[in-house]
């Protein structure tokens, strides 16, 4: 990381930006230990999936529903304008 910060070229700046983006992305990931051989940790895995699904519904799912509603309202207004 220090070597990347010393590089001032376009490629050095790009590599630094990409490294920081990946670091931020992986910092937010949840990991769960799971053994394919023994099945140990499978309950923890499904708990993590349930938490991730709930987080999706609360954040992205709600935003997506609001966008769909706004798009439907805009389309309805456009159609009323076309008819009137």
C-alpha cells in the first residue's frame, strides 16, 4: 500500500483508488465458517443469509419499491397528458 501511495502516475493513482475501493467493499462483508464435510456452521450460515435478506429488504428493497412507484406515477401522468 505504501508503494502505491508513492506512485504519482495515472496508473499509480488508479491502482490506489481500486485498492481503497476493494478494501471498503470487503470491510462490509459478513463471513461465516462452514464445513462442507461435517456441516458444522450450517445454522450460522442460514442465520447470516436471513440477516442479509432482511438488510436487503430494509435498504435496497425499499429504495427499489419507491423508484418503481415513482416510475409508475410518472408513466400514468404521461399517459394522462397523451390522452388530454
